[in-house]
C-alpha cells in the first residue's frame, strides 16, 4: 500500500501546481440540479478559481453518472455512498497525494481525513449547524473533533457563533464566506419586458389578477410551511385574490409524500382556492417561479444557517417576508429588502407583514429593487469564489 508523504520542498513534484481535493458530504451526486445547496455552492464557487491547483472533487455515485466525470474542467471521482465513502476518499488521497483538502459540511469526515494525513492542511467548510449537534455529534466532543482541522469556513456569522459556543478554542480558525447567486439567471420584474412576460405566464396558468405568494424549499416541519397556511385565512380577508404557490417536496430530487406533506395538503383544504402545491422542481427551473411572485415567504421555525432562497428572491427583485432566525437577518435587511417576523409570534406577524406588502405595490417595488442592488453588490458567486481562493491560498502558504 502506498504511504502518504507530503511533497518536499525542492522536489520535482513541488515545482508543479499543488494538489487540492474537495470532499463533498456524500449525500448527493455532483454535479446535479437535484442536489442540495451544499453541492450548488461547490459547483458555483470552486471551478472559476481552481486553476492555480490540480484539483479533484470527490463525491458519490448515483443518478446514472459514471465513476469518473467532470465539473467544468475539474475531475470528479465518485465512490460508493454510505459507510464506505470516507474510507474510499482516504484511499484515493493515498493514491493521489494532495497538499490540501477542503471537506464540506461533515466535521467527523474532516477529523478522520486529518488523522489519516496529519501533515496535510485540512479545511472544514460548514454550511449549517446540523452536523454539530446530536445525533451527528455527541455534546462535549466538538472541541476534540475540530481541534485537528487547520481552518473552518462558515457561511454566516450565526454559524460562526454557533461553532464558537460549542468549541471556543476554534474561534481563531473560523472565516466567513457568504454564498452567492447568479443574477443573470433571474428575470427581474420591474421592467416593461419583465412585467409583460410575467403577465403572459400568469394568464397561461389561469392565475391572472392574482397576487402571488411564493414558498420555495423542502417540505419539512422546521421550514414552517404549516404556519404560513395557518395565516392564510386572515390574509384572504384583506387580500381575497391572494394565491400561495408552494414549490418543493420533502426530499431533494424526489416527490415522495410524508406524514407532514399529507398534513399540509389536508390543512390547505380549508383555503384550497388560495393554495397550489408544485412538486419538486430542479433548481435550474426555479427562476421561472420567482418571476411570478409578488412576495417570497421564508417562515422558518428553526435556525437557518443562511437560506439561499432569500438571495434568489433578491436576484429576481422580489421582496422577502422571512423569520428573524439564524443567519437570515444577515441577508434580509428588515424594512429595506423585506420584512422580518418573530418565530415566536409567527402566525400573527407573518399575516401582518404579508398583508402590508400585498397592499403596498410601491413598497414591494422599492424593496425588490433594493434587494437586487444588495445581491449584486455583496452576494454574487464571484464574491464567494474570490473569498474561497483567498482562504485556500492563505492555508496553502502556511
């Protein structure tokens, strides 16, 4: 078996570009429009700035993809999913020794890889706090698992503080890199052409003269869709033409029902003229749904690490009504690009915020355009890529 050895200074190999491996979580294939936001971040952030390195992306097999493929110019090596995934990644690094590893959203995987290659710098890129708490991590073990990694990259100040609260010794290792959005994929409403196209699409669907609320995301209890449906009867009293479009399913890439999705369907019966459920939609088709919206609603009950849906709404120049939780206030500016509501008073405040904006078209336009400016100036994928390149460079130089 080949033993991993770091490249020595002055050797023939050291004169070539350093080797970098990017390790995906192992839950979804890459590339894929049916994967989670983690894979989307990797797809958008890494290829534009990977040239200084000989980069490989490690992921899992699935969806008819071969064991070897490419993400733009970067080789994608795919292994069996499940318990064999990280051991397979470790074996691959032994066969193709790297100088740097970027491990996404799996603290235990980053720990195992660092233990296998103690002289190789390992970055842990955290996209959420999910795998920092039970059942994925035993309370009290956070510091031990994070101690070996060389850098921790998070996607919000909220996640940064959550990590520090669990592992204070890791504070100096943490850097924030906000995700981004691709503005040119979205048709902004506030142009003559955009409004005409939107009106035609609404007419084609039979939704002309309706004011559209849009929810985009997974249908799981923590996302709070049931609270949005609970608020609808009050909203319809003041806005009888409102129509809520619920775009998504319980699972990424699947349309299988669950007890919760069946609960939502039953709950919506009392307001059935005001709700439409749209099955899971691949990510590349979502801009068309944002184009139809008057408001995008993000009624999360649990702490969201960031929430790409907020950025996508802003890219479409649509104001957001969202819960004041997790990293959302770092994206949505209350009163400027949307309105934030308290999760503890969700039903009451959610209805009030939605009614207000539905009744104030000029405010919606002002907030929508402010959101577009904010996304364009701070939250492009180009910004994320450049920050990632700087982080990788700093770690590599050390």
